[in-house]
């Protein structure tokens, strides 16, 4: 029996809240590195250029490049599983940043953070499109998008508090992990809770029926769409790029 619309929308807003939580965590995990430049450089003996590659290239290239194939997967695969896997991967990789004992390892796990986070938005937009009727979809996407400013703000405000709290103390010896400098503890503190969020997704979120069934791909269809809508697509691409430059700047 199909549940009443009110019940369906009530659960749909719960999904929005879950996705907003995940989006917020993704920005905390993404930006916390910017607060730890000094101690990481001192500990690993790396240059400003190497640090900038950790904060930019290692994350952005793989986050961007994997967006298209993951978007294709979201059109055809179980989106709940994509979100669960993505949240678990980027949270684990953030925690592993605290265990990296060399620049190369830290670079690789930052790539892992980008790979995990690349799965969230394609799957989320597809899920919201099936959870909400068209007349309410814009509002749902707007609430989900609040994860960007909220996550950025928490990363800088709460993150700086955590950094101050742990960097004022000495290194800590943890079972199995050995000596952990304060900056390493920060990565563990902000990364590991994401694994609980991934478990919450797995246990409580349902995969909705698709409103539009994916058909077999037509050769050249995607490029034809881009050519037909090149002005709109280019404008959105440039606009979002400028928004990102302002936010990260």
C-alpha cells in the first residue's frame, strides 16, 4: 500500500537532513587541512608548493574527474549504496591522513578523500529527484546545498577550536597507532564520526523507485545534448566555478 503523500514527504525531508549532514561533514573533512598547514609542514618537512598540491591538486583532480563516471553510475545503480560507500571512504581516508608518516602517503589519502566525496552530489541530486514532486524539488535541493556554507563555517569555527584544543598539548601514545602528534589527532576526530553517519545511511535510508527509467545509452547522445544546450551549460559551469573561487578564496 502506498503511504499518504504527507508521510512520504516527511520521510523525504528526513533524507534531506541525512544528505545535508553528509554534505556538511564532507566540507569539514575537505577544509580541515587548511587549519593544519604549520604543524604538517614542520612534521613532514614539506614545502609550500607541496602543501598547496595537498590542498588543491590531490583533491580536486580526482574529485572532478570521477564526477562524470559516478554520475553515470548514479543513473543506473543503487544510489543509497553509492552514498554509503562514498561517506565511508572519505571519512576513512580523512582519518588515515592522521596516520600518514610521509608526504607521498598523505598525498594518496587526500586523493582518497576526493574520490569518496565525488560520489555524494550526483547520487544526492538523483535521490532528491525521486523523493520529491517537481514543485518541491527546488526547496529540497536548496536545503541540501546549505551543506556548503554550513560545512565551511563549521570547519573554520569548530575546526579551529579542535585544533587549538589538541595542538596545545603534547603528543599522545595510542594503542596500535603509536605516537600521535596533535595535528594527527585532529584528522581522527573529524574523520571517524563519518563512519557512523555511513552506518546511519545504510540502516535508515531507502532507495526510492526511479521516476524515469534509465534507457540504453545512445552513442553521441551526451555530446549532442551539450552542443544543443551549450550556452546554458557553459553559463552554469562558469557561474559555479566563480562561486567556488569565492568560497575557497
